[in-house]
């Protein structure tokens, strides 16, 4: 929790000291970003530096209270590795799922096809970016929506760099991803009485962000050579309006873990029914693995007998750490469904080659993800987010600290690729600031939740995953970021503005 706030103005010497301390403890955030901006340091090295810096700060901050030793640092390292295991497993399983389907299930569409007619491509692009991808993310989480979206866009004939950038739109509603696990965690950490209070406020705040993202999408379509005809813009705007109305309205009456699945699932099904295209048989054949995957995951969630049976298989190496229910994880079902459909059409030898290829394409992504999660673990264990919030408050005051808190939320979401991790890192401290200034805890918590969720789309983990699936080297990340940065800039600016409004009008 927040350590408190300065009750009196600081003199110049104290201000300089506080500022230096803030930038010191902020170094796990800014050092890797600065290294990547040089374009001379690979992302893997930047991630390693971030992990080393956060470990050093953990040891240093704990040393002052005789709490940290080399032994405890080693334990935190192991906990970080364990925390990363389900995440990197999903990355590898998602990559394997995609590779198996494109190589064995639908080899005739492996790689890029000839460009589809502009009208059909426009329908496919919008449906993938704003409906199918986000729906898959709500049903599975962990970036699986990006895997599905990128596979569809590559088969539609988009160039690899364009396909990766557009596939990032699958992450636009991460606040409801994986059955809103991060939002439900945020509600608990914020001490809010009802998860619907956080859910509907998050839906309200997502509204201007999603509208602005739609504008960015239109600009990107023009860059792709697709003309923005008025009828296309009107049709797409109406779909987005319907999604937003559904999110805001249903969030008043249902918990967040159900809202995204219902709204996006219904919208995606209706969109596929309304818009024709290829024959129904061809559609069902191509979509069968994805439909089966989502059906399995939903059944595991909502069939009590099945859920309880699968929940019994858990791995929990640390008594105070998380348990990993392996058979309920997307990892198990991605591998089971992918292997099942691949073996239905291809010999075991071909599947074995795909397994080897998957590791070669995904090992750098796995390493980068592992290092960033270890970095986040050391920051959490060392109480670094609380120190940052305290120092920021002491330097610029409580109101300014609340207004700038979305920047910290954005960086946390960017580094961890998870709104659950972002809320774990920052939610208690942001709520402490809200209590200190007597501002609305619910709205401040929603701003934190939405910002951390939004910036997870630009996480190095997501970008590296996309590059691995598209068979692009790690050197392609710079080009992706140069094109995708507005997607991160938009929610940060809007949420800082929302924080200004909350500070000005609530008490």
C-alpha cells in the first residue's frame, strides 16, 4: 500500500533527493525502453538488463531492512520463472497451434495468398480485428486472440508487417480477456464492493478509446491501399457503437467475466452470418479448429462437473504462490486441438517437424517474456511500485500523482503484457492515492484497469509473438513499433484526461 503523502512542502534539496530516488526506482521501466530506442540493442538484451536492474533494486531496498539476502533473491528468481511458465507456455502452444493448422490442416493456404478483392478484404479485416480476435481473447486470454487474428490475416494475403500491426487490434478489450481475470483481480485489490462497479466504469472509459482506435484503424486501412468509402465507415462505426452499447449496458447487470464473452460472441456470430463470402462448408472447415478450441475452453468454464474434475490437476511449487491448473489452461487445449486436427490430415513425421520448427521460431520470444516477467516479480517483491507512488506523490503532490498514474499503468501493462500483472503492481498504490485525496476510488481504479489493459497490446511479448508466428526475425520489432505506437499513445492521453476530470469533479 501507499506509504503516505508529504504533509508539507519540500525544500529544494529534498525535492532533488526525492526526484533522484524516483528515477532510480523507475529504472526497470525506462532503462530497457531507452536501450531499445537506440536500435542497437536487441530486445533480448534489453529484457535481460531490465531483469538485472529490478533484481538489484530488490536486493538494495530489502538490504536496508535486513530483509533481502542472496538466498531470498534466488527464491524470488525461481518464483518469477514459475510465474512466467504459464505465459511462455501459452506463447509456444499458440505458435504450435498456428503452425500445425497452416502446415497440416490447411496446407493449401500456408503462407500468403493472392490479394483478395478489396471489398472482401475489408470485411475480413474488420471482422478479424474488432470481432473475432477480441472474442477469442475474451474466451482464452494470454494473447491467443492475436494468434488467431494473425493466422486469418496472413491467409487473407496481407503482408507480414501489416498483418502483425492489424492483429494487435485483437487486444483492444483485454480488460475482459480470459474471462476478465485481470479486472476481477483489480476489483479485489481495490476493495470495491461489487465487480460490476469496476466493470461498467471500465466500459465507459473504453468507449472514447475504442472510437479513437477505430479512427486509427481507418488511417491504417488507407495506408494499406483500402479506400475509406462512406458506406464502409458507416457500417464499421455502427458495429463499434453496438459493441460499446452492449458492453456498457450489460456491465450494469452482469459481472465482467461474462460480459465480454456474451457481447463479442454474439457480435462475431452475427457478423459472420450477415456477411457472405466463401461457401458455408469452406468456412466451417477452415474455422473448425478455432470453434472447437473456444467450445472446449467455454465448456471447461461453465460445466461444473468437468471444471471440478480438471481443476484437481494442479501444479503449485510454492506454498504462497499461484497454482497452475494445467488441464484448464489454454495451453493444454491449444496443443490437444492443434495436434488432433493436424494428425487427422498429416503423418506423425510431419507433425514432428512442426514441433521442432515451433521451438526454433519461438525460443527468443520465450526468453524475452521470461526476463520481463522476472523483472515484474522482483519489482513486486521489492515493493517498488509503492515506492514509486510515494516518491511521485512527495515530488509533485497527490493530485498530480493521480493524474499521471495512467503513465505508470501504461508502462506496467507494456512490460508485463497483462492487465492482471499491471493491476497487481499498481492497483493498491493507485487506490491509496485516491483515498489520500478523497477522490472516487471506483473511477481511479477503472482508469488503472483500462490503461494497463490497453498498453498490453504493445508489449514486447505480443510483438515478439507476432514476429515469431509470421516468421520474421526479432529485428522486425522496430518497424512494427514505428507503425503501431499511436495505438498506445491514444489510451494514455485519454486516460490522463479522464484522471484530470475525476480529480476536478469527484470527492
